[in-house]
C-alpha cells in the first residue's frame, strides 16, 4: 500500500508513527506541513520513508496560505497516487487533505484539536465538522476524544481508538536507589494549555515546608519569563532545575532520577509523558480531567488533583512526600498499567487495522 502520512511538524510522535510504518511492507511518503514548533524531534526521519518536497514544510502554517497549500497538496496526491492518506491534526492537515477531495482518507486527532481548538471560534467548529463528516475513518487516543468526535458529527462506526503508547523496553523502572532529596519532575511545554504555572506556584507552597524537595522542569515555552519570576520571587531558584528540551534518549534517565511525576494540563488526550512515567514505575500526580481519569486510579497507580488548583496540588505533593517510604505498590501498579495498556508495539497494530477499515469503506461506495 502507498500511504501519505501528513502531519503538522516533525515531533517525537511523528517519529514513532513513521518508524513503525517504515517496518511494514507499506510504501510511506511523509508530507510535513510546517516548521516552527518548539518540541522538534532530533532523530532523523526513518530512511525508508520518502520526504515529500512541496509548498508546505518551509515555515509555520498560516491561514492565508490555505488555498495555495491545498492546491499543491492536490498536485502531490496526483504525483504519488497513494492508496490512502493519513492526516492530522484536524483543522490543519486534516482540512488540507479534505480539500484535496482524495479518498480513502483517514483523519487522526491529536487531542487538542478536538478538546480545545474546535471550540475556539465558529470557523474552527465548522472546519472540524466538515472534516469529520467527510472523512472515511477517524482515529484518536482515548475515549474522551472519541466522545467529542461523535458529538461533532463523526460516525461512531468509523472510529478506532488506541493510546499511542510508549516503547516499554526504552521506558523501564529504575534499578538504582533514589537520593535523599525528593525530586518532582515536570516535562510539559510551558504554555497555558499545560498548566505549568500551577505546578510552579504549588511547588513554592510545598517546598517552603519541606527543604528536601527539588523540582526539575524540562521543556520551554511562552510562559518562561513568568515561570522563572515565580521561583525568583520565592527565593527558590537553587532548588529548581530548568533543563530545557531533552532528547528521547535522555528522557528515561530523568524519570529514573525523579520521585514524583506531575502534570497540570487543563486539556489532554492519552498523555504520552504520563504513559512514559507509568512505564518507568514513577508515581504520578496529574490534573483531574477526563482523559487522565482514563489512566489514573486514585491511590492505586497514582493520584489526581483539582484542575487548576495550585493549593490542591501543593497539598497532594506534601501527602505523597509524607508517604514516600511506602510507594512500592504504587510503582508496581504504574508499571503494570503501562504494560497492559500503553505498549506501543501492540497498540500500533490497531492503526494497521484502521487502514484496512478505511479502505473497505471506499470499496463499498
């Protein structure tokens, strides 16, 4: 099968999909819509994947370029003659693929496109409805996103759901003891969507009561100046490590050095970083939002706190700290959850079955 894989940029998620597809018998063509996101994958595109040179992929996506991009995407499809197009997020790559008029077409949600972007304004809502009502098949990573897609107008009989998952051999529990310090790890982007400001304010409250606490914040983003100022004002800069972007090869070491993973995201699908933490057997404390509730069983494999509530997060951090000597059961349950539900190699097979279902839809038309 000849497949066009169209994505917004080149991220660790894209590398995961492209690497797995490269190991199949399919012929894969990678169409990259833009350059410019902060979290860019440092590993090269798999050698068996052909990168398509086209109008996109040279700069960040802009709406003024939409017709121009759609026209050139049509040219690409005529040249490649794919058997199937796999495109997402919905309002960018999904829209351009839809405008091409090509079938069969599989649309992939990236979580935020349905849980946040679709409600930004009337135009994005109409675009979302247009793409989903005309796509041949739809895939997403959690029940929360599936229900939102159905509410927007997606045919529930044409949906496949699977967590993207992680490499369980790359993300494994630590085999070395932790230090006497209590280290909290945050790796989400420093953007309003991910609530890192909530983590910063909560850490200030908790750390003032427990001098052994340290915070490691990886990544970066538009809130960097504000986040740094929170720690400076509290006099805690020496107890916070701002590590910047970290490559995939270094991520397991950061999970192994931590005692607690924290995410305060306001909107999420099945969070890959949460699955990585679970796979490493790292106790996780995350915001109480629908998608996180699909993964965290309170007090069994992690904990939840009220979304956006820094006071609640600080209190939860202190409770975990006080129980830090008796978390073996939490660690074991976290790893067991990942093995059962977050195995990328097993979950990827659902995508291949979704391709087959997509082809069958058009064969019946």
